[in-house]
C-alpha cells in the first residue's frame, strides 16, 4: 500500500526554514524532529533564499496590483460594450418595426 504524501502549509515550511537558517541544529536533526526528509527541507531552503528579494520588492507588488485592477476594469468595460451593442441592435429592430407599422397604418 502506497504512503500518502503530506502537504505542508506555507507557514509550516517557513518555520522549518527559519530553524535551518538559525543554525541551532543540523538539517538531519530538524528533519527527524519534524519527520520531513532532509532533501525536501534543503529544497525549501533554496526556494526561500531564491525568492527572498521579492519580499522587499514593493514596486513589483504594486505593479501587479495595478495590473489586476486594470484587467478587472477592462473586463467590466468589455461587458458594458457587449450589453450596449445588444441594446442598440434591439432599438434598431424596434425602430424599423415602428416605421413599418406607421407606413401600413397610413
């Protein structure tokens, strides 16, 4: 029977990585303490160190926020254009029906 993989939250990963960075214990000791393989802990450490500058990169976060807001606004405007097109086509059709009705009446 196969063993199910355990999923770790970002908070759990961060705690383990901080323990490694403190260097109070070896990777093997920490892996035994948390029942996590040393290779996985080393991978988390590497990933953390590679992505660490992003924490201090506020411009990138602000730019991403602006992009998301722009995309939401764009989506809303596209929906409005679609609705206005439908309304305009309906009014043209009704205008033609009224015109035809007036001609028949006279």
